[in-house]
């Protein structure tokens, strides 16, 4: 199995780490991770399967799938300023400008052009602040499973 992309949009909050941890907890409780659901379909909508967590903790779920990864946001456990394994780093300003022509891309711009994923390594991810009316509105978390 090859590395698979995953991506999520959540309401913006200034504390990116808190937004990530809340998303991880939500997806864990919903059971939207491998091995509970072998292949997730992204983007995950409000009608997505929600079988419930089948493990006691996120770490237990991650340990079961080992290097394959959960194929979900559970594979990313922290925010980092630089790309790193199991981390989400901010997309750099040059990529914003090159792909979207602005430092403040909208959700529509980003979801219609996710070419930034071509530069993301396995087991790593990025986050992007999405704007509406020139104000932060959402955060997009995106990355690749390990294998």
C-alpha cells in the first residue's frame, strides 16, 4: 500500500495546536481511522461513517497499524514550525503566492488546487489558514500517511 493523502477543514482558531488536537479527538471518537475503516474517502463530510473508536487511546490505534499509519489525522500528533514526521507545519508564503496568487487563500482556492501535496513527504503534513472576506475562517490540515 502506498502513502495516502488526508485532509480536513475545521473552523479557525488562533491556537492551531488546540485545533489539531480537537480534530484528532473528534476523528478518533468517530472511529474514522485505519484499521476501523480501512480506506477513508476525503473530504470527510457530515454523512461520513462513524462507527466509533475501537481502541482505548489514539496511541493504541497508531501502535496497531505501525508504519502503515492510520490514514487519518491521527498520524499527526503535533504542530511544528518546520516539516517533520508526525507533524503539521505551516505552508510557506512562497507556496501560497505561487499556487494562489495571495497570502490569504480562500477555501475554494485551496480545495480546487491541492498541488501543494506534491511537495509533502510521507508521514508529514501542512496546515493552511483559509480566509473569507480577508479574515481567517478555517484551517486546512493535510498530509500523507506513512505507507
